[in-house]
């Protein structure tokens, strides 16, 4: 994916993105890599909208974010 700017105005670098989708077309697994960051995202099954896990390494920091469908979210940073 080419470099660009997000809807929030944040710049993002050129990125390689692999998406694994369900038979209903939901992107349940995403793996991304760029010179600045890499990450893995696992989304809940079809019918959910806020259940996910994100593991990210950006620059010299890393984080694991977990969110349940009920809205409870936790981020773990070393």
C-alpha cells in the first residue's frame, strides 16, 4: 500500500499488508509491515464489531491491545 495520510491527518509510510478474510468477506487477520512499524490484528467473528487483539511494534516501543465486544479494553506495554 502506498504512503499516505489517514482520515485523522496522521501520515503513514508505504506498507505491506496481508489480509485473511472469512467466507463472508470479513478481514479477520491482518499482518502489516513497514520500515517504521509492524503488527498483527485478529478480529472477532462475523457479527461482532468491537472484539479484537492488536499486537504492534512501532519504533522502539511495543504494545498488546485487547478489546471485548462489551467495550472493555486493556493495553499491555512493557
